[in-house]
């Protein structure tokens, strides 16, 4: 039985407090008027804001005062979006990590896998974050739907009105799907499905320990199959609603699979890191090097899986060179997001290839931890570069709002996960395949 240590609890609480204060500072320091933008541009001494200043200079003589004011308004919205975008990136990343742990967990049940049973309580503990994570993310989506930010441009006033100067014929053609009420209802359904299946699977798993009734095992088998199918459908639409609609003029048929691959490898990496920590604490006596080896294999394999989708999406659109498709990759490949774009590619593909290719290294805990931290960092940056170009443009930076949001959600994640792990025995003794998992050797 694991006891939530005071040190870990303190660290998580400190992270949450510092993160909450930083998030508040981000909103407080965000520009309020176009005059704030002009002052920031006047005092800008280089960096990312330099391209913004140059863009404004270019408007000087050839554009009307009205167009210049419109440009300033656009920059104001991007500046105001920065703390919202930082919050959304962290909220989405940690929620989807826990959801994909649930997916991986359900796959083990559906496949009737024997090797992973000793890891079940770890997975169940990580999925405990789904509930608080869902509440926070839905609050963000609700605020977006109430026009408290400018994250989703298709929500702007007049977008669907042919008589408005803001009318967008392309987005209007998608209004049957991209409408605020339908978007919020679908978002609620996605989150409800994640939470109800997590609740039922966890409840049955604990009940199986008490009774050993094989019918409970069959219930979880059926629930897991149903959840995998439902998640496969939901994830297609969820990625479009929450991420791809940030760039409503652009689309990719591979996008949902790409997002899934990114958060799935992050989820498996999180399972490995938590497992290694608990094993070092001596509370997972039946977890051996073969279990760690298999988790590392999944980390390696799904890193390649992610790279496959990244390459397919990028190569097809780069080769076709269609303007509306190339516009998506321009800021990421050769624009102001080139550094995070290339960095995440190295951390998510090159690094795992070099570090985790060797089978022996997959059995070395500190090696797996090192690789895991790099992979998680790389995929967090991946989500960052999926969201930021469409929301904050060239105004991006890594500062207090970004680091504060990361700290807050990381602290909350740690607190919820380890609290849940401490609430139940780590040995799922009622599972009929437990003995196979205890003696598993690769």
C-alpha cells in the first residue's frame, strides 16, 4: 500500500500555488488597449516582437488609418490570447495524457493481456485526473464560447453573417458543425464519456479484488471494448473541435491520428515514470525489468508511430504546395515557430531512436526516465506549436504565463494521481491473470 509522501504533496501544492499566481499575473499583465500594443512595439528591442514591429511599419504608408487600426486590434487580440492559450495547452495536454492512459488500460482489458496486470493500479491512479482535468478544460471552453477570449476565430461576431464585414464564406460553409452551442454540447459529451467509463472500470476493478467474481472481469472486458470503439470515434471529432478549428481554413485528414499519437506516447511514458518511481519506493514488488522493458518498447514504438503521421501530413502538404495548406506550415517551418517546431521533432523522433533502440537500455530505469522526460517535453512543445500560431501569432514567448500554467497543471496532476494511488492496494489480486503478470519475464 502506497502512502502519499509529505514531500511529494508539498512539491505539488507549491507548484499549484506558484502556477496559480503566475496564471493570474499573465491575465493581469496582458495588454488592455491598442495603446498598450503601440507602446510595447515602441519599446521592443528585438526577438519575436521585432517581426510585429516591422509588419506595422509596412502598413504605414500603403494602408489606410482604418486598416492600421484593424491590424493593431488583431495584435491586441493575440496579446490577450497569450494567457488563455498557455492555460489551454497545459489543460489539454494533461487531460489527454490521463485519457490516453485510460485507453491503454482498456486495451489491456480488451486484449486480456497478462503482462500488464501489476501496472493496473498505476494506470487507474493516473486516470483519476480525468475528472478535475475535465472540469478545468470545460470551464475554458465555456469561457471561449461566451466570447471571453479570441482563441477560436470562427466565434468572432459577424463570421456567419453575410451582411457583416467580418463575414467568412469558408467558415460559413462549416457552420453546420462549427457553431458555439453544438461545439459546447459535443465537448460536454466527450468529457462525460471519458469520466463515466473511467468510473465504471475503476469501480469494477476494485470490486474484483474483493469478490474475485469472474462476471466482473467480463463486465470490464465489455466496457473496455465499448470504450475503445467510442474513443476512436470521439477522438476524430474532438481533435477537430478543440485543435484543428483554431485554424478553420485549414484541414488535414491525418490530424486526429497525429494528435492521438502524440498524447498516446506521452501517456505510456507517464505510466513508465510513475511505475519506476513507485518501484523504487518498494511498493510494486512484482514489477520487474521485463515490465519496464515493455513500457520502454511502447515508448519507442509509438514515437515511430507519431513520426509516421507527422511525416505523412507534412510531406503531402509540402509537396502539393497548395497555398491554404502551406500557410499552416509556413510559421512553423520557416517562420517564428521554427525553433519549437524543429526542437520537438528532434525530441520526439531523433532522440527516442538514438536512446531507446538498444534493447538493454530499455531495462535501465534511469535511462528510461531520462528518455521519458525528453519525450514528454517534446510532445508538450508539440501541443504548444499546434495551438500558438493560430492564437498568439508572432507574439509568442516562453514566459510567466506559459511556465505558470505548466506548473499549476503539473502540480495538480501529481497531487490527484498520487492521492488516487494511495487510496487502494497496488496489487490487483482479483484479476485472474495476476499470476501470469507476477512471473512475467521477457
